[in-house]
């Protein structure tokens, strides 16, 4: 009963008008910004690049981010970096992943993985648009249960893909080399009793 003896004028500082009610935070953008700030480093410093590209959902796992860094597929401000390289606000991060290059500018540094709408607010995406689906050649799809491809099927697939077959790379001199090797084996493997 802490309110006993208090009237409305005591709650508003003696002005006689009721205090305004706090506004509900219904703006989804403010919730996203608050979530991103909570996921950021404590002192507003920097974060490891492998952790950041995982946090903003450019890669599926942190280990994939580390592997991309080790493979030379991640550049920060034009330089190849190791997984432990620090990322700061304003850095340009280039990532080659899944057949396309992503170019992003760090707008906010976060350490924890957040949802896609929040992650999209943590960077500015300057990536070229992905190629249209029609431009990507479909892989050879076989009917389920047909088993292994036969030699004829394999040759048909190679012809469709414009790949040279196993005999197409042979040059006229390669036959001569093979015959020479065969003759040298015959001369070394003779029966000593003859």
C-alpha cells in the first residue's frame, strides 16, 4: 500500500496533470536495432571476420566462414585475411561463396547470430545481382532407380557438356610412346632359360 496518502498531484510532480503513458515499442525497426546492439561487442570495438560473416548470415556456419578465410575467399578492404582478423564499422568485406561474390560494407559490428531482417540492417550490400536461374546449366539428372550410367549414357553426357572423351586427348605421338613402353617391357621380362 505504498500509494496510500498520495494523490494524482504527487505522482506528476505537483503540476496537477497526469504523467504521459509510455509509448509501446511497436516499431519493428527499433526492435531489430536493439537486438543488433545487444548482439554487438560490449565496448563497440571489433569482431573476428569469420564470426561477423556468420552473424550477418553470409555463411551458414562459423566453421564455413573460417574455411572461406583460410582458402583466401574473404577480403577486408582489398586484403586477404585470416579468420581472426578484426572487422570495424566502415570496412568493405568481399566474400566469394557458393559461386557468387558478395560485397558488403560493415554498418554495425555484431558478435551473435541474429535473424535475417536484423542481419540485413548490419551491412550495406553492394553485391552484383545473382545470375538468373536460366543462365545456370542444370546438372545431369537421372531418373530414380535407373542405376549407374552405362558407357553410352556417360558418352552422351560428355557430348552434352562438350567435354572431350577419354580417347579425344590422345595425340598421334602418344601411341608411339605406348608402343615403345610395351617393347621395353618385353625386353626386360624375357625368360632366362631361352
